[in-house]
C-alpha cells in the first residue's frame, strides 16, 4: 500500500553574530530570531498541516544539532511531548576557512573566489570547506533514512537554509542549479512542506508552499 509522509521544513530564526557566513559556526538565535520561530510554531499549531499526526501536532521533531536549530526544536518537542532526534547530517554546509567571517571581510579578501563560488559551487569549494557534492549527498542519505524509517508520519525538521534549498530542488527534480542557492530567497523561520508518497520503495515528492493544505 502506498504511504504518505509529511515533512515540514522549518528554517531557524535570525542569529547573533551579525552578517556572517554562518555554516558550522555555532551561534545562538537573537531575540528577533526567537520571536520569528515562536510565530512559525504558532502558525504550525493553528494550521491544517499537522492534522494527520496522532497528537495533531507532529509525530517526530528532527533538527540539526547546531544551537540555532537544536534549542528551539527541543523546546517545542518537549512542550508537546513529541519524539525528538538531533541529526548531524542536516547541518548547514561547512564553509571551511570562510565559515564565521563577515561578508564584508570575505569580499575584501576573496572577491573573485566568492563570485566563482556563488556562480558554480559544484566547481569551486571554499578553502578547507565541504564540497557541495558531499553536502548534498549527506542530506540525501539522511533524508532517505528518515523518510524510510518514519513512513506515514508527520515530521517537523528544523534546519538551515542550504539544507532546505537542496530538498526543494530535490522535490522539483532540479540538479546543479546555482540559482537554488544564490537566488532563491528563503527568509528566517520560513516553512516549506514536502509530501512524500512511497510506493513499492519508490519516492514521489511534492512541494507545498505554506501550511494550510
């Protein structure tokens, strides 16, 4: 029998540290970021999206272990008595030597390298950083494991912009499109819903923009 799994992708809120390239750099949410996520969680609770869950909220909360995701995700799970898992494979891309530096400082030092990276990250990797092919492969592996093990459930995945963009591209069947990463604006605390239909070990993904479906 085909089974439908719903994964609610929720980006973390705004962070402390200013306008930096925030990959594996572990920073807390700012006050504004906490408020953004509180509003997103409130909207989720009021929506029709989670009605399939046993407690009409979610069956599982999964998150990146970085503080900007893990702290609010764990608090939400505890509040509503939902199973909670931290999964390192859903961390943001590791930008290596660029990670944690301000964009102004980076462009002062590496303007050509940065432009080349944003134009085609599959051909250019930050110094000592993670190749985007490896980043996408680890997300794909974790996604397959998550949606296979928890078929038929409603899952809230609190993660990062890069992770969500890749999963959106996956749902749309788009590969190696730089615009997914550099032109698709994904605000803090944005919510995207992916429905996964599994039939005879084959997955069919559909992307829903918004909660009320």
